[in-house]
């Protein structure tokens, strides 16, 4: 069916529609990489929990609204989406906008508050003209990374070298094609400069190729970092490709087996967990996260149906990575192979998990097995049963493991006790600490009081050192509270604009399939609006659509978080309102009694009708405007203009009839 209508709106000057002007103050400014680190570190449940008592409610948390006086909780926080929604007041947004609403902070002040809370260094600076020109560098780096993702995948599936080496390896590991597709695995050709040459030929700047680490520039020549390696793309929590891991398959003692992207404006390895983008919903669902060592461990477990699993990508676990997991669950099980020496080397890092108040268990796999091999040789049910029967509480595991070495040596036993007490001391909860002390006193056969005293000393000394560092080194002072900016009213004056923006936010990447054509929802909407030169009237919807248009023109990937985490609080609020489950149904489809969960199944019918309703509303505006102009021309005896205006009115009324016929009795005036 052809849903397109010939453009007639170009007859009317665009100045007829309201065009608000917005300016962004770039001086002073917090750089985007710091903002990203703040958002990555900030646990929305933890932050809001400082102000609102929250209780777990399925995958979300709920509490009494801090903005209204209510007795029944209508305030919800979604850790998976990183947003809050208050149904009694209508307010909603991300962790920053909550602080702006509740504490009356400005945007920079809210960021400073979070930076102070999570010990993130923040520097304000005035931007020079040159720096302002470089403000889009981050987007350029993401664009280069997206190109690399597609090229590595192309070489894996469609080059003989890629199929013979890369694809053969993945299939030998037992990875099915749908698994390879899911994780977007790839291959980089052995020719040392194949990728760099192709990227430059396609118009990508060498500057950005080297900043992402995809290429290495030696002045006289440039070459590929990942040449001859299979490729594991690394995703941000919002699903953007920010880095890569590469494994060489040839045995070469001089070459590192695994190679990761270097630190860049978009990739900070201490803030990233491999597989978290795919695992976060399953982690919330099972209220548990499995932590493994490598890329293939994650992929193998996902393929076998155990999808609440992530990896620190072979590097030591960091506090920021622990806080990422904490957003979704407080329960972590570490899966280790049977190598006790390797386990002992990594035990100290587990203290970071305990320090964040998480519950840690250890699973030791049979000797000679790792998560990858064990998952391939056992069914999903067998693996989960093995975990349930064999995982052990971390403190008990550590105590018994170290006790084997101490045997009857009193010096070694004293060292063991100190080591165990050091781990117990970092646990923030008093009750949990007490339980562990009691258990360890039995295992170690040592007086409980001694363990209490040692724990107290460690905690006291640590608190003293922290307060001393804070006194001498702190440059952060709590920001002064300021009056909140006047709220831009989001009313129902533009219902069809609202419907269209909501559909884009929820389904921009979804496909519409016709008999001879397939296109995304975003493609369809943009083309329809461009053909008729249509614009949005409402200032916030206008800004949101402008960003969609920019992504469409640059072929960038859409991420809802770019709207729900937007620094403009109005954009953030609208995005949260229109993507929260309890939104008001489309004016058109309410009459059809279409349920929320069914909407995605009916996009082929819904999207064209919403676009038609949008056009219909614009026609009505133009008809009213033209009628006013006709009256004015009659009063001024301007018969030449009157003739043209009457002709325009005939065309508009004709278009209105055609649209109304398609919309039927669902047309709204």
C-alpha cells in the first residue's frame, strides 16, 4: 500500500511554524568523557536511595514520591534503564535530573555532586575556539569504531582468509552462527595495513583511526593494530561500539595472545565489563551475576542459555566495574578454573566487591576445565546444578584455601588470619561482618574477640587515612543550591507530535515490511516529513526530532539513553515520560483498544496512520491560517492575493479530505 502523499506544504513559508531559539553555554564546560564516567559510576538506586526509601519491586524499585504527599508509592526507579518516574507528579528523568528536581541543583552542580560522591576528578575549563571545533571528536571516534565493526564482520564472513582462519576458529570452539552474529565477532586481515588503507579511502581521518587505537601511526607508515586477529567488539552499556579485543591464532612468543584497544575518549577499560550490554536484563531477572575471565567464556555461557554473565576482559577487576554490576544485583559468583595458584593471585581483587557491600561466592570448576569448556560439555541444567551444589561463600572459601598452606606453621597461620581479617574489615554492613567473624573464629580456632579487635583496628586506621587525605587534598566543595529553572510545560496541545516522537523513541530501529520494500520506522518518518517539508511545532519535540534527523543523515546508531540521559532536562523528561510503561495510549489507537505490549506488533499499521494524523493536523493549522489571511486580504481589498489564497485553500481542503478518508472517523480536529 502506498502511504505517501504529494508535497503541498512547501507552498507555505516555514516561518509560519514556531521556531524557538536555544543556545548552549560552553563556558565553562565539563568534558564529555568526564560526564560519561560520572554516569557510568553513578548508581541511580544508590543516589536516589539517599533521599527516598526504596523497596525492590520486580526488576525495579519503588517508594513514596519525594515531590508530593502520598500514601501509596507511585515513585519508580529502573536500574536497567537508569531512570526514575514519579507518576503522582509527572516528573521523570535520570540520576542527574533527579538531583536537579529534588535538590534544585543546576546541571553542572548535579554532576559535581555525583563526582564528589564517587571520587571522580572533575575539571572545569573555558573552551578556546579550537576546542569548540573539536567538541564532536567523540562522535567521530564512535563513527570510526562502527565502521571497523562492520568491516571486520565483512572480512570474517565474505573473505576467504577470514572464513578459513577466523570463522573456522569460531566454529571449532562450537560457536553457532547466530551467536557470532549476536556478539558481532569479526576478523582483521593479516595484511598489515589493509584496514587503515581502506578506512582512509572511505574518508575516515587517520587522526581518529589512531585515537581509537585501530591504527598505529609511525610517521612514515601506518599499520593496523589488530592485523591477523579474530575480533571481539566491546560495547558500552548503551550498546555503542567503543573498543575491540583481538586474539592472534598463530603461535608467536613475541606477540601478545590478546590485544585490547588502548584508552581513548570513548573507551575506558576500568569502566567497562565485556558482555554487560547483553547480560544486564538477565542479571536483573535472576538477581545474580556470574563473573568470568575471558571473552570466549562469556560467549560460550550465553550460547548455552546462561546469559547473566560478564567478564573483566582479562584485566584486574576495578571498583568502577564492581559498581556497574551493583546497579543490577548485589549477588556475584566468580567462576574459576581449577588452578589454585591463579585463584590466590586474584583473591585480593575480590575485596573490592566486598567493600561495595555485595555478596560474593566462588565456584571452583573441575581440574582442567574453564567456563568455556565446561559449558560445552554439559547441558544448561547440569551447569546450573553444579553451580548450586558447589559455589561457596567467599570468606569461607578464602579461609579454607589459605589454611591448607598454613598447616601447623604458626607464622603462616598468623599471616593467614591477618589476610582474612583484612577482607572482613572492608565489608560495610556491621551484621554481615559479625557473622563472618563468628564463622572464621570457628574455622581458624581463634578467639572471636581477637578477630573483632583486629577488624576494628583496620577500619579505624582506614577511616583516619581517608579523612586525612580528604582534608589535605580535596578540591571539591558541595555546590551551592540554586533556584531551579522554570519548567517548560509539556501539555497536550500537540498530540500527534507527541505520538510521533513516542513512536520514534520506542521503535526507531524497528522494521516496516511492505511487499517490495523494507525500511526502518525512522527511515519512513524522515522521508515522509522531508517530502512535505514538515516541522515540529513544540520546542522540545522539535529538538528531539532534530537529533533523530542528525542520526539519520550520519547513519549513526540510535540509543534511547542519549535522550533519557540528555543534559537538557526537558528532553530527558519527555523521553522518560514517553518510554515509561504507564504512558497514555495514542489518541488514534486508544479507540482501537490496542494494548501497550501489542503496539510493537502493529507498527506497519500504526506508524503510517500517526504520520497521516500528523500531516492532517498541519493541514488544519494551514487552513485556519489561510482563512485568516483571506479575511485580511478582503478587508484590504487585495484581490490579487485573495485569488492566490483562495486557490491555496482549495488545494489544502482537497488534501484534508484525502487524509480524512484514509484516517476515517479516527481523524482528530
